[in-house]
C-alpha cells in the first residue's frame, strides 16, 4: 500500500513539474511574440529561450528609456513659453523657444519597423493642419491608423500612429523626416 501511494505521489510531482515547465514555456513564447521582430539581431526561431529573455529585457529597458525621454520632453514642453526680455522689462512671446532652449514646434519620428509613430508639439500660434502630416505619411508608404491631438496650456500635442502599407517595401522614414521638417520649420 505504501509503495502505491509513494508512486502516486511521485507521478503527481512529475505531472505538476511538467505542467509548470509547459506553463513557463508558453509564457516565454508569449513574451517573445510581443517583442517586435526588428529588435532581434537574429531570427527568434534560432535563439535559445535564455537569449529571447535577454532580448526581451533589453527591449523593455529601451522602452523605459524612451518613456523617460518623452516625459522629459513633455515636462519641458509644459513650461510657460513666455520669457522676460531683459533689455526692456517687456514680456515677449516665445513660440519658437521655451526656457530650456527647446524650439517649438518640434517633432519626433519613431521607426518601429512595421509601424511609425510621430509626435508633434507646437504652440497655439503655430499649429499644424493634421491632414498635411497624414498626407506625408501616406505618400511615403504608411497608412495612418490613429491620430490624436490635445491642447495643454498654450501647447498642442499631436500623436500619429501609422502602419507600413507593404511590409516588404517598408516606409522611407528618412524621407518622411525630411518632409516633416520642411512642413514644421
């Protein structure tokens, strides 16, 4: 009787361990599947599970740094855009530059491989016509899937997300960047 219960207990532990390993394997696979393929230096298929976890950790670190950088930009952009003209005690409007030397309007283009994110920040006096930005993205091979803007104080924040129309060809982000610079500045 004792032998039977010991064997049953061993089988239960083996089953539990096998289920735990399968669960961990599926979680690791799911994690690797949400990391963009352009982030991997080699194909996901030939990387070991440990290498995939290392790549995921690296990607998460990159995202954290990007979030911090965007928060800094947002904080700086939220500062008042009026500065005191030291020579005449008059307050002059500085829609082109804020206290930290950031020129407005400004934009950031993030190439995410199969998608593109564009963040534009402008003052109320120099606003963008959103359709112009959308036209540039579409003419360069990307389809805008979402576009939004919000006004905070005297700043206007535009965010556009675009998907590459033909993934083999991609979108020419350097050309998009040039055309957006022409539009913005």
